[in-house]
């Protein structure tokens, strides 16, 4: 496999559920990101990791909890979400931190999350 | 604050040329990216500009003016498959804790 792979592609969960989104990159990149994409809004940065260390928590509610066990894998753990959290969640990776270099982001196809 | 503006929607016909504009105000600047996103798919990288001027890549070109905080993406010889959302994104300068800041995207519809 090549590129950035996200699972699941679609997820429906209730507000009391706990679920996790998974992202895997096969590009040998050092940085990984979670973005949220909602209709009519720009992509919103949620979390940034560089070499498995979190660089920034962009004021994201604690009901979203990231985990980066190694430089190839990134998780987003979800619990007690709200209906307004329904969105497309995109994972991305880059060779080096995008804020410090011109490394382009490579995105996965995203997880379409619906909170009922 | 950080602000990136681009038109919400544009329409064009096959074979035509279309220019998608992007203006930005950000705290520092370390480059501007253009991405293409087809419905239901991942955004894919199109171009990167950090110096003023035009970068050409086949049917697609991207222009940057840093003094004006302005960029455009030029698409020539439009094809139906170019119907997609085009995202302008800026990297603020030297901030380790940030990544790309995106505009809302411009949805381009190409008709025959």
C-alpha cells in the first residue's frame, strides 16, 4: 500500500459511544495531522504530531483524544460527541512539519462521521 | 488573525481557461499551496509558491504576489474531470505548532 489510509470510511455513533479513527501512512513521513472538514467551512487543524510527539493542541474539546504510537500511525479517540461534531475527519502527513518547511500535506480519504 | 478568501463557486465550459483567486492575511508567510479535492475524496497537492511569480505545471499554473497577499490558480484547456473544489492554503512563518491554514475552497463546475 502507498499513501495515507484511513479507517473506517464511514462511522455512525451515538452521543454516548466511544469509537476510534485510525490513520496509517506508508510514506516515511515525520509529521502527521488531524483536520476536521465541515460543509461551508475551511479545513480546521485539530492536532499536529512530529516524530510521535504532539506539537500543538489547537483548542480542541477533550472529547477528542489523539494518540500517535509511532511515526506511521495516528488515532483519534472519540467519546461523548455532540451532533455538531458530525463532519469529515481527514488525516494527513508530511515529510517535515508544514509550519517549518515547504513539505506538502498528503491526505487520506477521510472518515465521514455522523453523530446521532 | 488569519484569513484566507477565495470565491465560493465558479463555472466554466470545457476547453476554456479559468482563474481562481485567493487573498490572504496571515501572521507571517512561509509559502502558499493549492490543493484539488474531488467530492468524497482526499485533497491532492497541486502547487506550491513561496517566491513571487508564476509556476507552471502542464495545464495548471499558480501565481503569487507576496506584497499584495494574492495568489491565483490558472486552469487551461478545461476538462470535465477538473470539476472539483480548489483549496488555497498558507503556511505561517516558522511556527512549529501550526500546519497549513486553509480557505473555504472554490467549487468549480465544468460543463460541456
